[in-house]
C-alpha cells in the first residue's frame, strides 16, 4: 500500500457527556423512524433538497477515501415507470435519457480503471 498524506481535521466539536447522550437519543429516534418503501408519492421534491442529500451521502467514509459511489436522480416519468428506473443507474440525470446515463456510467468505470495502479 502506498503511503498517503493525511489532512488535519479542524472541525471537531467537543461535547459534554450529557449533550452526547441527548444527541444520541435524538439520532436514534430519527433513524428508528426510517423505513424502506417501494411505493412513492408523485409529489415533486425541490432540486435543492435532492442535491443537499447527495452531498451528504457523498461524505460517507469509504475504503482509502476513494468514494467509489455514483448516484442517480431520475426526473423522467417514463424512465421512472420502467423497472429499476430504466437502468438501475449510475449518474445524475439532467434531462438525459437512460442511454446517456449508461454511456456516462461506462466512461466513469473506464476512468476508474485507468486511475488504478
């Protein structure tokens, strides 16, 4: 494994034990409300909400900090109606069809392969 540089983390917030307990309980309550669903509302979601959720998801830790994931936002009602959103997706759609997503996904895989040692 190649050595890598680390960056100092300067955003740490020290919390009292009481605050940690309260925040942990609040977090548990939020997580405990989460449910998986296969039935979705047709109510529109503001683009800014989607983008903020994607930014948050992109901060999740990964092996060697490579963040190898890709996210798909499908806006087309036609593609949404297909099984698994058309292609089961790999990238953000901005008015593109599923073929554009497949091309972009293939290009991303190719770039990752080239970047590997």
